[in-house]
């Protein structure tokens, strides 16, 4: 099967960086463009990180375009307390040499899908501002995407607040536009991603990646610990799940659902209200993950990048 073409809209971000690593390493994926949005840190930071990762990982031919700095109607939130002030925890990559594309992310998204209708799998792992702006400007985008997968939302709990997951909480108005666009949204929410934990055993396995593991993967996957969780096992690699879904939906047990976004709740703003018994579903919601299969898949793809990098740099790890 030909590799699936992915455009990844992201806000790197610890787990966004790991998602980029999967998108680059998975032979089943042809990463054709990366767009950035303000989220975990401000747009300047997420864009700087995407550019630096492109050169560190070696996908220089892939365009990186900067998008929206602020949510549609609200002041920007960030998650620097989780991802560090610069967004990649303690990882400080060399500043990139190559610039962003001259085009705005919203236009890159529209043009890329317009030029290949039915071919591009759109994946969003940050707040949905760019995607909503693209849909507002060109509603046919929803018919051009081969699929649309997000990391965001949940059906039981939040992380930014008790009710809301960060990506939806940061721009609920954008999320509401995206869920109402007439396409099928694959909503990889917290209930799913909290099954993808980088446990100490997984981290030990990542030592097999040599320099890539020591310099990038392990620091990214261990930077944050939750002081409020007595049962802490490790960080969830949320965004990696969204990229994995595109080529390996078989690793997920999924259910159709109707998802609405709460934009006005006093305590529930940004919550996703998920109705699994709706007769008018607008989403597919993965609920269970084949955890061992997931990590085997991810490790194999990351190992490809580790080997490529070792060849390029002469570092055998
Ligand atoms: C999501 O929020 C961000 O902090 C992470 O990068 C991920 O996309 C998890 O709630
Ligand atoms: Ca993210």
C-alpha cells in the first residue's frame, strides 16, 4: 500500500514532538506538511520547535508554516507548566537554519488539500484554531480531507480543568466549528491517550534508540510528572496516538458518537459532550488501545529515525 499522506497541524510541545517523530519514521506515512498553532507555548515557540525538529530529525523537504497565534475569540492559554517555558522541556535543539514557508498555515492547509482531494489525511494535535479558520475560509476542506483525526477532548474527564481537555479548552469556539463541519472527526481523547503511558519499562526500552533516545525521546517523555497523581506511572504520549491511528486504526477499538463542544459552561467550558447512542454521529471515538501493539509500532518507527540519524551524524549511540 502506498504511504498515507499526512498534514500535521501541531503545537510542539513534548508529545507533539514525539508525534512528529512517528510521522517521519513510519514507512506507512508520507509527511507532506507541518503547520503550527499557538498552544502549549506561544506560536513563536511552537514554530521555532517545529523548525528545529525538522532539521534535527532530517525532514528538511517538508514545509513548515506558521498559523494562528491566538484562539478565535479568547485570550491565549498555554501549558508551559507541563511542557516547559520553551515547549520541549529540557530539550534545547540547535536553532533552525531554514525558515518557515512564506504562506500562512491556513492557506497551506487549504491549498494542500485542494490540490489532492481525497488523498491527504489531516491530523491536528493542538488547539483547533487553524483548522477552524481554514474551514471558515474554504468549507469544502471538509470534503477534501481523506480523513481528519485530532488529539483532543474526552468522554469522562479533563486535564486543563476537571471537565475539559487542553486542546479543546484552549479554543472551544474553533472546536465547535470543526465538529460541525460535516466530516467525520476521529476524536482521540484523553480516555484513550491515558492508556499510552511512557512507563519506566517503556523508557527503558527507549534506551535502545541510542542517541535519539538519550537526546530527544527520553527527555521529552519524562520531563513532566504530575504531583497530584498518587498512581503516577509516567507521561501519556497523547499526540502520538493521533498519528498512529492514521496507519494503524486496528490498534484502537472505536465507537461512533455525536460530539458537541461546550462553549458557555461556567465550569465546563471546553468540555466535549459525547453521545455514544446518537443516531446522527459526527465522530469516531477510539475508546481502547492495544497498548503492546502501539508501543511495538511506535518503537519500530522511531528506531528507523534513530538509525538514519546515526548514519547522518556518525553517532552509533
Ligand atoms: C494535549 O494538550 C497538550 O498539552 C498536549 O500536547 C496534547 O496535545 C493533551 O491534553
Ligand atoms: Ca499538542
